[in-house]
C-alpha cells in the first residue's frame, strides 16, 4: 500500500491535467482480517463538497477513517494534495456525553495536533479556538458542559473542534444525523460557506437532501464503490433502490 502527502498548495495536478485534493486507487481496508473496503478508486476535487452515500455497513465510516489517517489501508494507493493533515469530525455518538468537558475544552482539543494535550495553548491557538466558536455561533455556550447541549449545538461544537485545526480538508461522519430540520439546514449552509472559504469537505450521510446539495457523490454498497458523479445523476429513485436493496 502507498500513502502520499503532496506538499505544495491545496490541490495537485494529476497526469491527465485534472486537479484533486484526495485521490485513491484500488484502496482496500478492513478490521481484524475482515475486509470493509474493496479496491475503491476515485478522486475528490479541491474546494468541493463530496457526500459518501450508502446504507449502514457500506463502508462510509471506514473510508472516512482511512482518509483521516486513523485507519490504515490494507492495499492500494492514497494521495493527499496539501500541506496539512485533514480535520476529522466523528459521529456524535463517538464522543461520550459523560465526559466532563465544556464546549471550549472540546474545541481546544482541535489544537492538540499542534501542541499535544499537555502543553499550554499559545495566543495563536486561543485565537483559532475563538474563531471556530464564533464561526459556529456557539461562543455563548463556551462554558457549558458538552453533555448539556442539544443535538444541534453539540454537533456544532464538534465541527468547531474540526475548524480549530485550521485544515483545508474537513471530514465529517454523519454530521446531520438525528438533528431537527433547522439544525440540518444550518449545518448544510455552513459546509457551503466553508467551501467558499477554501476548505474541501467530505461527509458521510444518510440525509439525501444533504447529499443532493453536494458537488459530487460516491455511492457505496458492501464496501464497494458503485458509482460516482454529480448528485442529480446518481440520486435517482432507481439507483437508490438498487443501493438499498437487500443483499
């Protein structure tokens, strides 16, 4: 397997002249000898929103984990264009409600990649945290315990943690699951704003409205890439029925 991080710029030019922020070829991954991804090949263009769409068990979270660097692929090639590691926002359930963390402490964890968990934050770190809190409109919640928040507020705190990393690549796992319509719309609008500000966004989702607002979709089923392209071409009743039909 090959994992490459290209240094120059937020994008890189491939041999055929196209640009990409992430490119993977015949990418495979799994857990304890059980394959979860089977030879996936795709490119994710810079300054776009890409939705990973598929039923539970299709490999969406595993693919995000591989792209984030928290899961090591078992085969294939993965190329990242850009000088900074990706920022990864896991599902809300991956962060325990019982942890005694305030919203600000949660967002400050996004700076650990720069300073480590035990070193004091610098003025630059605090400025990045303040900016993320303001951007997600949760500065007034900074002293609240994470477990006290509504689902939408908690999700915004986790996205703020990702923004505090100041990466040009943001990976999110089901950012709108179990949220009310207003919270979903707010997060969808934020993702669009981030792309306008120079961030490439990749998110796994069951929310077809969120997928339809993306620039591109990757359709996954049982760890395989079924199709990729514009959502208006892919997210049709016949295609979705094929993706979600019982095995």
